[in-house]
């Protein structure tokens, strides 16, 4: 007999879901609210007279910033995969000396605050002349994603049956050919998971962008929002409209890649 779900558990779930989604609703509500109604008391819980001025500002002012964010995100994904996938394969399958210590260092690296890393990058970029460049921002964002990617690839590739790689060696494949033709195709879930998280980290980054690319010709959308913040006035509907538009790609990616992410994150957790 299928157990019946009690009504109060459903009610608690709905209340908690509403609380968590309320900031999203309020962001959309403010993005549609007219400037003259921003300080209404009591506040307007629903935009009875909606305006799309904020969204008009976004599509007239922020498209270059959105393009920069997409470029930085894709660049971060490419650089992260280029480094973390071979590194994870080496740690999982080749098992070099010191692999355990290296894995521990990667775990520690994820605990370093982004502010501390941003200050270090700033000192280095000033000397190299890399401030206010897109590729400098890509490198900085990748330092957050690469340790995560290496650890995830290591956990997944450690669970790949040794018979697969040994059969490739019997057929004459070298280490690189085995990695490229055998290991990578069966690691699709992990590749998608690492790619998704790397893109989202780069897409939502503010610390590195504000420290390393504040005065650049190409700024990401996280800095583009500042165009609507002045000394005396703040265009809240434009700010919230920018936040709504910037949230759409992340939400779409999460929904589309949900099942792959679940498989990639739990990979290596259980061994047969």
C-alpha cells in the first residue's frame, strides 16, 4: 500500500518554496514597476500598471555587457576543461606519486576567499599589463572552476573499469589516445557538469570583474548594472530588469542540464 502524504508536509513544502522564490518574484515585480511608484507606502505587491522601460534600457544599453559575459563564460569553460579533464585522468588512472597530496591541495584551494585571490591577481596583472582585459578575467575565473573540475573528473574517472583502458592499450593506443577516444566519451556527464558550473561561476562573478576589469572597454553584465546607480538617483526598475535578463541563461542551463548534473555530481560516490 502506497503511504499517504500528510497535508501538513505538503503545506510546509509550499510555504518554504514560496519563501525561497519570493525574491525572484519581487525582482520581477520591481522590474515592471514605474519609477514614481517605487516608494509607495504600502508597496505595490503586484505591478497593476506595469512598465517595460527597464527592459527597454537593458536591450539598448546592456547587450554588449551580456555578450562579454557569454564570452567570458565560454572561455572559462574551455580553459577549465582543457586543464581539469587531463589532470583528473592522470590522478585517477595514472596515479602519479603525490596524487593524494595534490588532491588535498586542490581541496584547500577551493577554500581560499575570492577577495584574497582577487588581490593577488591584481598585483600580478598590474605588472603584466593584463588589467581590464577579457582574457585576464577568463584566467581569473578559471582558477575557481579548475580545482572543482579536477576533483570531479578524478572521482568519475576512478570509477571507469580498468578493462576499458587496458583493452585500448592492447589495441596499441597510447595514454593520450586512450584518454581522448575511450575515457572522455564515457565521461560525458562529468564534462557537462564541470562545463555548467564553470560557466555559472564566470557568469555570476563580481569580485574578479570589479577588481580586474572595472575600467575595461568590455565589462560583464555584473558590472553593467552599475550604469543605473548614480549619486542622487537609482533606476531600480532597470537594475531589476537587468537582473531578470541575466538570470534567464543560468535558469535555462540548469533546467536543460539537470539530469546530467545529477549524474555527474554523484559519479564515483558508489562503487560496484
